[in-house]
């Protein structure tokens, strides 16, 4: 498991394809906690299915709230003190696109 010294937030993407036209769509959002993220992802996937779109990919990642995973503070332009300049996500999750199996697999990515 990855040690997370910073205050974090979650970002997610739900990628889908229109069943009739074949057009690709993506919904991107954020949440304060993993539980909220899972709820948003589940709701968004259902909404896309209601619009006759096939969900092809769902991913989420946990990022430093101060620098958004960039390693540089968004307010000062200096190395982020909250995460000590770490770049990238603390945790990354790729969800199953099958409706009942969204939240079974989770993987942490070490620094």
C-alpha cells in the first residue's frame, strides 16, 4: 500500500461509445473521497447507459489536493509542500465495465 502524506481528492473518467453512431464520449469528474467517487462513477455509467451508450472504460485516481498530482503548488509555483513534490496519482483504479462489478478490482501504484 502507498503511504499518502497529503490531503487528496479523486478524479474519474467514464468513457463510452454511442451504440448507433459509434461516437466516443467521456465524462470527467472529481470527488472528495473514494466512496463519493464510486458513487459518481456508478451514477455516470448508468446515465450513459440510459443514453444508449456502451461504457468502454472507467478509471479513477487519487491525487494531491494542493497540486493536482503535478508536484508543483498551483498557488505558488514551487514544489508542493503537501506531497513533497510527488508527481502522478497515489492510487489508480480501473473499474470493470460490467455493471455489477464496478468496484471489485482496485490497484495501488507505488511511488
